[in-house]
C-alpha cells in the first residue's frame, strides 16, 4: 500500500503538478536572468513562466484526450440521450453530459436553442447550460495540479449539484413561456448537429483540431490570468488582500462573486488568479466562488442568453446560480479545514 501511495504521490507531483518544470524555471530565473525567486520580481517571473507553460501543456494534453472522448458524444447524440428522460434523473444526466461536452458559456447558447427547439424540457437544458462551462473533465486535473485532489473533486461535485438543483427549480417553476417564441419556431435547430460515425483517424484529427481551436480561444485569457496571478503573488500585500477577501470579512464571498461576474473567461484563465489568492491566505470558498462566477455568470454570456429568453427567466436563472455560488462559497470557507 505504501508503494502505491508513494507512486501516486510521485506521479501527482511530477506529472500533474510538474515540480520538475518549477525547478527548471527557477534555475532559469536565478541563473539565466540573475533574479532571486525569493524576491518580488523573481517570484513573479517564476510564477508567470511556470504557470503559463504548465497550463498550456496540461491543457493541450487534456483537451486532446477529452475531445477524443467527446467525439462519441456529439450534440445530436446528447440531445437524443436527454430526450428519453424526465424529472430529476434527466437533470442529473444533463449536468453529467455537460461535463464531457465542455463548451464555454457563450458557445453553449446555440446548443440551448437546439435542445429547446427539439423539445427537451427547459430545466434539463438549463442543467446542461450551467454544467457545461462550469465543470469539465479537464478542470478536475487542472485544479488538482494547482491545489489538491480534495479541492478538485469538491469543486466538480458542487458544480454538478448546482447544475442539477438550478435546472430542477426552473423545471418546477414551469418557465417555458419565458423562452422567446422564435426559439420554438426554429426549424431544424435540433437537426444538423449530427456527427457521422467517425474512424479512429478522424476522431484523432477532431481531437487535434479541438486543441488548436480551444487554444486559439483561451490563450489570451490564460496569459492575462497568469499575469494577474503573478501580480497578486509578488506585488499585492497579503494584508490588503486579507482585508478585502479574507475569511474575517463576512462579505468576502459576495465581493469575489460580484467581482467575477463582469469578466469573461473559462476555468483555465481563472486558475492562476485562484492559485495566487489562495497563496495570499484567501479562503478556498471565496476563491471557488470567484471562479464559478466568472465561468457561469459572465456578463457576455448573460447578454447572449437574453437574446433567447425573456428578462424574467434570465433574472431567475442568474439569481439561482448567484445564490448557489454564495452558499457554496460560505460553506466551503466554513469547512476549509477538511480540504487542506
């Protein structure tokens, strides 16, 4: 058993956390750039280079593997699977399928139109809509690479619970009439999404194309996120961050949630900021609330969603997600000792 634990620990540290890369970057910064990594500038440069390279390596490998799996679950197949279920079971499956079909909040909107026009229950569609940008398989490994497995798994679990509860509430409220009427009238919106059966070579090509496509979409957000994280890590005083976002501030989770909502990024762009905040002593619940707010409540996605739903449904949806994030944040802060 000890051998298994030690082997897993080594794999986790060297493959997932890439401690070897951290050592190489530290050597480069100290010997190549002549900077001390124990000082502000050196620490910030090390943080920026190490996190940037690590995230891009992990992201490329994970997206390739996940996209290969995703090639077996095109949107049409997802719609067909969901179309045969109702009630809580359908909401759970919708949330789970969202984890293996990782779309950003904005690119999920066309799927919302396709699923709704094809007759899927609106609550199931919203469970998918919450889960898809919020939780995916890559996020588990990336979170584990920066924090630990407890936090990674806890994030995914609460994200799925939020998606299931949110969709279930919307189902119970029977809010179909608050979807714009033209969505139901779109002919073929649930069609044309079908992927023909693919060979292994075609699936590998699809996975490679997905890596390139996603990298093109997120590279700038990653660089910005790592830059903000490096600035927080090396330059913003810990006592200032603690005063605003520390657990002693009863409004820290609310502040983090509201601060994240106007932004537009995915989990890959928020991770470096989250890492720096945790290093400065910010509660894990506050950090998770920020990450969830950025990915699930981003202003651009709300603007796009407003094009297909009426104001009342949009407000109810945003309120459910907001309240859910706040509850998750405060609960995680209270139970943070279990996650470290």
